[in-house]
C-alpha cells in the first residue's frame, strides 16, 4: 500500500469502518500488525498472532476514492480553447496508449501482474506448506499482508480514454437539453497542455446565455471521473460564474434545490462561483446517470436564465 499525500487522505474510502479518521486508522492498523508480529515472535507460532495481524490488514483495504468537486478546478486564468468536434477522433487514438500505461506488476488484472501474483502466491504457499519455524511464519504473514491488496487495489482502465468518456457525457447532456439550449450559444472547450503540439487535458461546455449581463461570465458543464472500487464513473455538474459583486450568493440563498441535488457557493479570485451538482455520500452519488445529467443541466439553465440578465439584488 502506497501512502497518499496529506491532501489526499480525506478522499480515500476504505472497505472496513469507513468513518474512521485516516490518522487513527493508520495508528490502529499498523499497531495491530505490529502486535501480531510481536506475539508471533515471542510465541514462535503463527496462529498466536494471526488475529491482530488479519484485523490490522483488513483496516487497510481500500475500496476507492470519495468523490468531490474542487472549486479550484475552475480557474479563470487557465488556458481553455475552443476546439472542433473532429479533434475527438485524435483523443480516441490515445486509448491504446492508455492500456500500455496501465500495465503494472502489482496489478492482477494484466498479464504481467497476474504472472507475478501467481508466482509469488505459489512460492509463499509452498514455503508455508513445507517450511518450519520462522520461514513458515513469514510466508503465512506475507500471504495475509500482501495478497489481499494485490486483488482489491487493482487499477482498471476504461475501454475508452477518459477524455472520450467526458466527451460522451457532455454529448449526452447536449442531446437531453437540446431544446432548452436552442436560444443560447454553446461552445466545446478544451484545457490545452503540453509543449509543441498541444494535447487536450480536459473538456467542458461553455454556455453563453442569451442577452446575459456583461458581469455574468457563463454557465459551464463539466465532468469529473470518480474512481471507486477500481472503476471510473462520470460525474457531471454545472458551474455558474460571474464577476465579484454580481450577486450569485443571493441566488444561492434563494434557490431551493430539488431532492438529490446540491448547490455550493464560493467567491475567489474576483469571481463568484455557484455549483449545482448531484448530492453525494461516501457510498453513493458518485455517478450521474442520463436522467440526473438532464436534471442538472435543466436546473442550471433555469438558475442561469433567472440571473444572467443582471444582478439578482438589483431585481
């Protein structure tokens, strides 16, 4: 298990006792493992320390990552560019490259990882069956401590590149909201990066609402991919952006979200940001289906059309 950065600790979702704080979990888990090893060393028998060893290791099994929307993902200074739809064909060709990048000796879902897994398992099982004393104890401990993480902490690649998944999600949003979007101008934007030939790093929709106030900067539809249990799920949300002082906070306070939706407001870098997204918990809400995507876009347009003509406080 590779320890995450301090910033990422809060988003890891564990299989056992998910509500336990990360720091306390690490202290308890490694404490139980150390206790089990110590008991085995003193008793000279594997079974004597097996229970705390297993209990500590179970606390370290990771299911995936808790989903969240990072307000800072909207950066008014980021280099977003309009792109043509035929650029998506170039993104599709990245699929084969992503499959190559995903190969790992520590991942049982690919040939290399499966070979290493079977070789290590066979070796440890043979040593546990034929060994005596300390070698047998270490072999059994290795099976308990290493192998569960090998098969539960796997990485799975989507059949399409992540950008394609985002693109398909955004296309679904456009199809479901075609009638409501007709009066407005819709643009496909790409976050460009890399040296020389630039490569899109992300995609989003920018909707310029008809007859909008100059201080209203737009309605954006974006997608994040949540990793849960080794599988990627698209999570669609909309963001309303205006210059500081426009009054999106008033709109946020006056708006009552339908069941299953949540709004969040923040002001930073001289802009006001109002996010409308699906309500999430540690165990649910990490994927937005077509029906929910349509509802989020529809509600986002309804809020945007009600405020884009001018500051709500001036109404």
